[in-house]
C-alpha cells in the first residue's frame, strides 16, 4: 500500500482530511443529543460510532462496517425480525462462510480501486 505518514497535534490536526471529516461528523451528531451544558456526551459515543461505521462513505462507496466484516450491522429492528426465524431459513455455516469470504475480497478490491 502507498501510505504517507502525517503527524498532527491536538491544536493542529492537519492530516489527510479523513480525521477532520470524522471529527466534524461526530461533532454534528453529538450536538443533536447533548444538552447546552455539554455534559453527557460520552454516553452517546457508541451510538455515534455505530452510525458513522454503518453509513456508506463516498470515498469507498461502502460502509466501513461492511468492508471490515462483509455484511451490514444488525440494528434493533433486524434483531427483532429474525428472532423467530426457523432453522429451515438459515443457511449452512460453510456456505455462509464461503459467500462471506468471496464478497469480502470483492469489496476490498472495489474500495482499493475507488481510493486510487
């Protein structure tokens, strides 16, 4: 991989722009939930992380979660709907693993091409 090390500090976070974008998105998200006295923001960090990592990013045209794990994360509604699924609807583990690996290779190559 062609990477370039860019140092940053707390007061001068100039890097490739990715961290600045992530901080901007996180800031905007937390502003919607944190009170005016700016307390209680830590309890929203896991929700913010979930939203950020499950949202499609324009640079890679996929969500970070999908690229890392090969599928989109399950939210509360997904879990509620699949609780009553019968074993007849569940694929075998081997077939699911093979499909997962094949899709992960394709997604990583697509992301690599998009970043070039």
